[in-house]
């Protein structure tokens, strides 16, 4: 296909041509039974939680029980105790 210098073509002519081609495309889609607004559906079952969310839940596991035993504990103390295997 040869390149065409579109700077020499008036803008109005270009828009008319684009509209004509879009109408042809929509007519072809309608004949084929294709919906132009159809979005591919997601396949498979999602757990609804991202990997980061799951990791955060795992990191904070045991916080409630630790907080009951140590009411004035901070998050830093909790993670230090968890790393040491005490929480």
C-alpha cells in the first residue's frame, strides 16, 4: 500500500471518509451478529482478594490475640515478638 500525503486533503473530506468507513464497519458487524460494545468476560473464579491483601492478612495474623495479652503493645512490639516466635 502506498503512503498518501494527508496534509493535501481537506479535513472535511477526511471526516466524511472516516464516517463512511465507520458506517460500513457497523453494518458488517450487525450482519455478522457481532456486538461492538461486547466486553470479553473474565474466565475462572477469583478469590476477590489480591496477593498483597492476602499477604497483609497473613502478616497481621495473631494481632488481636497479642493485643488482648498486651493491651499497651505497639505494632512494632508485635512484629518483634512475632519474629522472635513469641506471638
